[in-house]
C-alpha cells in the first residue's frame, strides 16, 4: 500500500511590507478602531448603569464615546490584526500605491 502524498502547497505571493506611516495604514487602523469600538459596545449591551452617576441621556452619550476611545486605544496598541489585513488588501487592490 502506497502512502498518500499531499500535493505541494501553491506558492503564495509575499505579503506586502506594512508601512505604518502611510495614509492607507492609518485608514486601515481607523477601520479597526471603529470595529473594535463596536465589539466593545456589544459586550455592554443589556447591562444597566446603576450607581450614583448611572443612567440618563448624558450617560448614553458618554458611554458611546468611551467605547470609541477603547477601540482607538486597542487599535493603537497593536489591535487584533484587522488593520494589517485591511492594509494588505488595500495595497493589493491599489497595486502597491501608498
């Protein structure tokens, strides 16, 4: 009985080098921060704001600003890799125009 030999993996093109100072990367990082902010907001869905300063219209307004800032800080601190993936796709679609 012959062993099953897997075919060689198709050659993948090299990922473009990430230029973290480019406008395209900044846009990708902004996208990641908005996405992460929305994810954080979903984590708090259904929680009641109880306590001395909880509740009201202003609390809702400032809570959304808090979620945006948390997403921005997460993305600036390295994020979860969405910005790099979005940047790579943008560069691929633009033909390496920065």
